[in-house]
């Protein structure tokens, strides 16, 4: 039996399959592993950040800071590797520590000051972007042999597709994200918090550590995403990845996660990312459409999925009303 | 009417003090800050610049204040600015007059506002999400209108709106002041303002009390869209071109910041447009300090972030109860009220 909570995920899957079939019927070469491999590589940084965003949205919050955190991580790595002789692995660890602590601090502000996540992460967005500007306003190239080694790591499919390291990191992040969301106590707490903060509190869930943990994960994954982005572009630029938070939110919603929190799947976000990547790939293949069509189509999809969610909520409420009779007469 | 006036003054006093402090820092870093000249039929001076440059955010925050008062938020204003600017530019490039162009821009803004309003009021989608759709798609639509180029124009009338002078004062200053005065007059001399506050405090009970919250919510988003359109046309007129990518970029955040600095709660309810307008001036004064002091403009964002954090801490419900408890646990004339807060405080520890 299909439960209504599964329906958004199924619709996402159906959309993806349908979109891919449409693309493939127009351009048969889109079925090649080369395109699939590039789809993973090009969307790796967005996918990693979107995993963190999924957790935040599942808990009923929002994190507007991730685009800035990605840019900050990129600039931080570039500046550190340029000015010191630190090994990139150590710099990666340092960057992850900073971004995780940054996310945790935002989570603490949200929990202890009881302020809306929207405005706290807005301040975080300004702060991270400002910190990136202060480090460097110019694009700093990264020329370290270790970067060349990492960028040279790929598995070549017999038919020509190159599955690169960063695509693999994204897939791994999604797998770990799925496990954490559905197989750990922390994951259960996230769902409970999104289902209703007051109820979760009455059930005795550790609200403080859960909230701080969620935003720490989001910050840390944004940091990882920044590392991947710097591997992808071989540079750190403080004006990069403006608006990635919106793409990530869109991917999460298209992936079938309810924006009010409590319902959704990390796996859905994966297909949300792939759908968005597919639109871009189609526009590249077409060649006559301009890139701004991406924004319009994503906006349209976003709208369609929000309306779908709303319809499902109504349907569930209506059914509950008929089964419980006068209980819901208010 | 001494009573209400006195309370208005009391309401905006913190904002006035912050503004005075920001202007004083301006004076420290740039001693000629308050000098105003009259040259070539136009007022010149740093103070005039602050008022002029604050225009887009000031216009946006008028609509944003009303939206936030209903417990909503409008993330799409930046994108709507781009759409309206692009529409006006496209109309004027086709050879129509500036009045038609302005009306077309406002019409586009009204449509966007109506769309947001229907999503929020009829489909009952959370405002952040509902306006996110237009924020994401809006710039694409604007680029569709400009066909991916920066549409430049040389229509005197339209340019006058953004870069012109009326009676020695730059037009944008007059526009935002007039708009602010008009909206304040309308919401405060009628019951509208109170009804909007009622929706923000508790939409359900306001509906039960007979307020047509659906129509009011739609009109509030409509006003926000109109304000955004006006700001967009002014910005486009100022640079004599419509830039779909950068017009109004991140201005929604500045507008929200202005409203928050104005002491309006993001959780809806009581609002003061006057305080928001002063908030917009505060933001511009801070920008001006950074420019005049020769500090790298990169610090702008960091300072804004710290400003938000400071306000968050002050506005936080947790802090205000803490302050209340500290005050209550101090020396009290009545002995029977003192023990209660104390025990609560001990529990908190």
C-alpha cells in the first residue's frame, strides 16, 4: 500500500524517470555513461550541501548560510595553501572544524535565544561571506600537487564515462546521510523535532543537542562541499556559490521533503539534485535555450511540488476528519 | 493629541539613538559630514547621499513592514525589483513614454505581489516558501524580458525618476518620503493598521472576530510587490539600464534587516513603518561610515552580521524574560511578589 508520506518521493522518482526519458528521446546520447558521470561530478558540491539542508528542513528549520560557508571554505583553503606550507589534508580538517563549529554556534543561538532559524542563519550568511571577503576579494588559484593527485583520481567506465572522486564523495555522503536519518537515534530525534517541537520536548528528547547537532551537520557538510568545490574549480573565490542555499532548498523540496518538517527522505534529495542537473544538461545539449530557463523551470518545479505537498496535507486532514467524525470539528 | 505623539516618539527613540550614534561616527571619520551645498540647482552633501542611497531599501521596507506585521515575510522583493526594472526598460526602449513605463513596471510588481498573496492567503503556503518560488524564478523571468542583456535607455523622463532633481532635492528622496508618509497615513488614520496587527498576532481569532484576513493578506503582499516595483524602476532609472542579474540582489535581506532594526518582531503583530524607515537610514549610515573611513568595503557584511546578532540577542524572548526576572528579583517594595521569580530563577540554574 502506498502511504501518503511516500507519495512525494514516488512523484520525485517518476518525475526523474520521465524527465530522463524525455531528454533521452530528444538526444539519445544523454544515455551515455559520460553524461551520467558528469551529472554526478558537476552537482557534487550542491548534493553534499543539500544533504545537510535536508536534515535542517526535516527538523523544521532552514539554513541560509551554506552558500557563504562554501565560498568561505574555498577562500580559506586557497589562502592557507598559498601563504603557508600546510598539507592540504590538514587544511581540510581545519576547514571542516571551523565550519562545523560555525554551524553549531548558529544552532546554539537558535535554540537558546529561541529565535527563528531564518534570521540567525541570515546573520551567519553575512558573517561567512564577510569573512571570505576579508580573507581575499580576488580569486585565488590553488596549485598544489596534492590537488592534482586528487583531481586525477577517477574510475573510467569502458564506454568513456569518468566517475571522479568528488562524485563518489557525494554518493557516499548521501549513503551516510540516509543511514543517520533512518537508523540512528539522532535521526529519529530530527524527525520528532520537525513533527512538533513542543511534543518532542514533552517526550523528553534532548532538544538542545539535537538542534545544535543538526546545524553543526549542515555547517560541516557545507564545509565538505566547499572542499569539493575547491577541488572542482581549483580556486577559492569569495563571490562564488552565491545563492547555492536556494538551489539546495529547491532540491530538498523537489525531493519530496515537507518544508514544515517531519516528513521526507534523504534519498529524495538525491533525485531532486539529479532532476536539477538534468535540466541544466538538457539546456547544454539543446544549445539554443539560455541558461536562465534553468531558474524558471526550477521555480516551476518548486511550485508544483509545494502545491502537491499542500494537496496531500489537505487530503490527509480531510480523511482524518471523516474517520474521527466530530473530534476535529474546530 | 499629545498622548499618541508622545508614544510614537517613545517607540522610535531607540532607533533614533542608534541613527544618531551612526551619524556621530560618520562625523568622527569625516568632519565635513554634515556640510550641505547648493550647487547647479541641486543639494550636495554626504547627508543627502545617505538619504538618496537609502531610497531602494526604504521603499522596500515600507511593504516589508506590513508583510512582517502579518507574521509573513517576502523574500521575492529583490527579484520583483529586477522584473519591474526590466519591464519598464523594455517598454521605454519600445518607444513609449515614461509614464507608461512606470505603470507597466508597477503593474508587473502588482502581478508578482498578487501571485505571492494568493499562494499565502488562498493556498495557505508558509510565506518563506511561497515567496521563495518567485525569488528563484523571478530573475529568470527578468532575464527573459531583457533577453539576457543589460537593457539601456535614454528616456529623460524615466531617468529623472532615479537620478533627477525636484526643487533641489534628488527625486528618490522625495519618492520614499512621500510613499512612507502615504502608507503611514493610510494604515494609522484608518483601522487597517490595527487589522493587520490582529492578523499577525493570531490569524484564526482575527478571522473569528470578523476580519477578512484573506483579502487583507493578499493586499499586504500586493503592496509589497508594488513597493518592490517602485524601487526596481528607481534603481533601473538611476543606472539608466535594467540589469536582470544584479538589480536588487540581496536587497530583500537589507529590507528585512531594516524592519528588524526598526524593532518590529519577525513573529508579527505591532509594527511601526517610521521605525523601519529609520532602520533603512541606519543601514545606509553604517555603509557610509565604512566608505568614508576608508575601511575596505569587505567589512560591510561582517558589520551587518554583528548588527543582526546584537539585535537578535536584544529581541530574544529568552533574554527579555531573563531581564524581567533580574528586575523582579531585585529590591521590591512588596515582599510577597519577590520569592516567586527567585524560585523560577533557581530552577533555571
